[in-house]
C-alpha cells in the first residue's frame, strides 16, 4: 500500500519516476511494472513475450529489462542491467539494479541529453564519468 501511495503522489505531483541504482528487482517492478520487452545480448535480439523470456532465462541467456520513456524533447529505450547481491544471504541473493543503458531516439549533444535524463542528475550529483557509444544503428 505504501508503494502505491508513493507512486500516486509522484504521479499527481508531476515528478517523473526515476530508476534508482541498487534497487531490488521487486522494487523496480513495483514502481514501473514488469517489462513487456527484454533484450538478449546473445543472439542480439528482442524478446517480446513472457513465455519466451522465461524460456531464454531457463537456458541461461542473459537478458535486460527494456522500458520506454518519452520526454518533451526525445524518446528513450532504457535497458536495465541486473546483478545478484549476496551480502545479506549467500543462499538467497537479491537481484539488484546495477546499470542503465539509454538508447536515444533522436541524436543530440551530451548536454541536451543529460539534462533530459533525470537519472543522470541523480547518479552524477557528486561527479562521474560518462561514456557515449555511436554505432551504425544511430544510437
């Protein structure tokens, strides 16, 4: 109930939700819902159904959750990287959000994009190094 109340308050206040590094996978799904799409880096393809996702994970494929976000100036596809955290329990480790990859819909300068990505301001509030990749797909 508390999560629902926080989500409702954020929605009504007009503050966009942001992904928080270190969040448990349960917290991410509680805030953003279960994704409808996943990315499998090998064989470099999208997985579009939950049954296909389960099958891929069942054979050991590493997948990333994929979310969409649109702002006034751009559209983003966000890939979430997960890691297991066994600090509390080696036998039952938690899965936590360890990284975010933003695929930019409309190319722009780093400064334009970083001001549009709320997580960049939060993660880099005390300073950080940022890397951008350009490829033939236009990312």
